[in-house]
C-alpha cells in the first residue's frame, strides 16, 4: 500500500510571507543607511562662503582753486591670475601663495581696486572727468596700473600686504609721463580673515589716495596746454 503525502498550501503561503517580510526589512535598512549617508554628506558640504568688500571712503576733497582741464581714463590693471579671481589670497613663507576656499571678495581684487581708484579720483574733484576705459570712452590721459601684491602674511606678525604701481600715459605722445609705486604692510589687529580685510581696506585706501595725489601734483607741475579759442 502506498501512502501519498500532500503538501499543505497554508504552510507554503506562510513561509512566502515571512520571506517577503525579511526582504522588505533588509531593503528598508539599506534605504535608511543611504539616507543617513546623504544627510551626513550634506552637512559636511554646507559650510557657507563669506564675501567681503573694501569700503571706499575717500578723504574729504579740498575745493581746488581751478579744476585741471583734463579727462582721465583708468584702464584695467595688470595682475596675476590670482587677483583676477574672487578668492582671497594669503602668503605662506617668503615665496608661496595660496587662496581661501570659503572667503572671497565680492568681485575680483584687480577690478575692485580699479573701481576704488576711479571713485577716489572723481571724489578729489581735481579733474574734468574720470572714467574707466571702455569701447567708446575718450580721454587725454590713461592711468594704467600693475597690482603686485594684495594678501595677508605672517612676517612674523600678521600684516595685510598691498603693492601697486600706477603710471600716467599720454596717447598723443605715446609716452609714460609719470609713474609711482606704493608698497606697504599694514598691521592686522586680530588673527582671522575679517581682521585681515579691515587692515587691507585701510592699506588700499591710503595707497590709492597717495597715488591720486601724485597724479594731481604731476599736472600742477606740468599744466596741460589748452587749445586756443577757434582752434
């Protein structure tokens, strides 16, 4: 006599449900771990970028006895690619430079210094007009600049180093008629980036005002020749 055993459908269904629950639980754990990893990564990349500007605050202009009858154009400064970028630059030792990743200027340093010079020259009220070099701008003299240094460095005390050269170019004679260099290390009152920016603000403002005065003194010593009426 043969005895035939029959499988009970209820047991198979129960085992299938238990298997599905284990698979679902495993997937849930993996999803939770992935979400946690994404949150951790997101928190690590959430450091904010801080932007800084230099405060253009020209010294009060003395009323000139007679305005110098010349139009000045200020060209874009020659500078290292570091100063045509918005990252703040720092010095490390006598020959090495680096940039901050999360501390930046609101615009590239070379452009910012150019704008400050235009503002200071205009505020002096010594010249007939002052503007930046553009496609349709016309001027009798061009102020050209070379930005050499603009960074914080320990030497051994922390200072804000600023070095720039300006020259006055006469397109009519195709000659440079005046040139002057400003170089200064301004002490930093602190050990953080905002303190460096404040010291740099003082240094750049003082330097550009000194150079602006030098341009004025050149024209006082070399008065421009005015065209006679009717010519």
